[in-house]
C-alpha cells in the first residue's frame, strides 16, 4: 500500500508498504514512518494519506482513507502549512483561521447536507527533518466530496449557460442563507470553493476565512482580517472594514459572471471607472442581469441585504389566476299544456324540437349599493370662500363710490347695491368671473375708487382700503358659517 508523507519539502513523499495490502494488517499495524524524512505517516493513528490534492496559502490537502472505517472511507486531510516569510502576528492569525475552520465545520457540517462534515481535528508533534528542533503540525479531517470544483468544470466544459448559472446561484444561496442564519460569513466564495459531486449536488468548501458576525463586547463587529481572494472580495473586505452577509453575495455574483463569460474576474472589472463590464461578454435575461448587477454594487447597503431576498428576486411569486367567468344560465323551455275535448283535463309534456342552443342571457347585474349623492359642485369650499370675499370687497367699494358721487341717497343706494350684488352672484355662479377676473376687477375697482373722494366728500384714504378688506373677511366668515350649516344639514337630512 502507498502512503504519502505530509511533511512539507519531503524529497520522496511516496512510501510503499507491502504488508498493508492485507486488510487485517492494515487495521492493526503500528505507526509507519517516512523512509526519507522520518515523518509519522498514519495520522492520529487512523488516517493514511494517499496523494496530494492541492496546496493553498496556508495549507495542503491530501486524499486519505480511514482505516477505522469498515469500508476504508475516503476523506480529506488538510494540513496547516504557513509560508516561511510570515511574521509572528501573521502566523498567529493564520493558525486561528485554520482552527476556526474546524470549529465552523464541526458546528455547521452536521446540520446542512451541502457543507462537508468535520471528522477530526488534531495536532502532531514530531522531530524536525535534519534538525534537532521538534516541529508541530495541525490537521483537519473532513468528508471527501468525489467530484470536480467549478473552476475545473469551467476549464473542461467552457462557460456556463444562464440556466446552469441560475442553478448554481440558487443552490449556493440556500447554503449561504443557512450559514448567515448561524451568524457566520464565509468571506471566500469563488469557483474553486464550490464542488459538484458525481450526482450533481453542489457543496460549499473552505471555511478557513469565515468570520463570526457576533463578537465579544468591545471588539469591532465583523471586521475583516485581510484574508480574501483578489477580484472576488468586495471593497469593504479589501480595505479591512466591516463585512456583512452582502459581502458573500458580492463574491457569489463575481463567481456567476466568471462562469457566464469564461473570463478571469480581473478582465471583467474596469478599475479606471470602478465598475464591472460583463454583459457585453455574454447573453442573459434582463431579470438575471439586474439581480447580478445589484449584488455587485460597491456599497454594501445598495446590494441585497440577504440571500433570502436574492432567492425571492430569482423566483418571484406567480401572478394570481384570472377570475373564472360566471356560469352561463340556461333557460329550460316550459312544456305546453294541451286540453283534450273530453271533460277531463290532461297535462302532456312535449319534448322540444331540436334547435340551436338559446343565446345565454347575461348574468344578473350586482345590486347597486346606495351611496349618498355628492354635494353640488357650486358649493365647493374654496370657490365659495373666494366668491364671498370678492363680493364683499366689491359691494363695499361700490358703497363708498356711490356715497362719494351721489351723496348717500338711500333708495338709489339700495337699488344700485342690490342689483350689483345679484349680478356678481349670478356671474360667479355661471363661471363668468373666476379667480383671474376677480383679482383684475378688485384691483381695478380699488384704483378707481381711490380717486373718487378727491372730487367728492373727502372720504379718508384709509377707509377706502380698510372697509373693503373688512367686508371681504366678513364675507368669508359668513360663507364659512353657511358652508358648515349646509354640510350639517346635508349629513343628517
């Protein structure tokens, strides 16, 4: 059996042990050591690495089997392998991220079928290679997803269709909705972290950069640690500012446009204008383009606030079905009554002759709902008050003018004022005099009357101004009182 050494830099990591080919020996064998560097090979006494799957910024992943499983179940062993050029602070941060991935997988993996389960988390201390200083390594063991990540799928099959991207979007949104409900932000959504198994189900991987939304009191809420994938991270994450559920939505939208166009995300972003230029690289429906553009907004508050809202936008509720028409009423013909010449009366029923179906009668109209009649248009409040003010103003000016010219003859005064009052009321009722005419006539009348006292009895100038204004206000008050009485009577009578 072949066992792969996990020590970084081992010159010959492949080790072959013929005695482990027999299942009984495999399950009972003692520890095996690398023939090149002396690294322990059976991790935690049960996991046997078979080959290297890949390396990342802070670790390496190996395909392994679990010898404590009856079927030698396949699993993934991830080893914490920080770069040598990290500072002590960066090393501590990276180790915390690795430990956090174990905690999150242990918390979430068993609760959601599209997140790998955590099988083990353990340290391993061993002697150094060509050194007397001991080395310490940390390992995470999780479920093995037998399939292909979307980055490899894009390289093999070419860019995705709109329907295929919609499927990816909906599946990962459902996973993110669960993750965000647990107060966790993934912070590293990208095609290589989404795996499709052989049955077509998608899995969200690599929770090493997750961020807890709820922090201890006094710490910055949801602050980023500066760990992100260039091009997929939104501006707030790249600047080390607060991160939100919409931070993951931004990265998921970038993933979708990369899958749609087949282009690298750096090629789709215009850094000079600060916007994404992707719609000219593919053809999608307006609805999907709107959703992705909203998820790609640079400001978090301009994006969808949650995965649930994006799912609702992708699957809007269907419009209600039309109301079915009322059933047609059929009139059954009445059988005629024939009278025989005998004394007894017999009632016979004759079948109607075949004829075209009678035209359906229209459905009965619904009973009318009685509503009180609307008040007449002539009693609109604003028009009534304007008319009252104008009439009072004009009548008072006319009274001043007649008194100044004719000396106050009472019969003639009553005749002139009464006729003028009736004429003004009738003209305004017929809409001959409206707002514009009222203003013009009032100003003209006032200007004309101001000069009359110079040739009459010398009525003071202040009286020419004050008395018409007071009369206008009195007319408004009287009209308002009339309107109030009218509405009260209209309501109760």
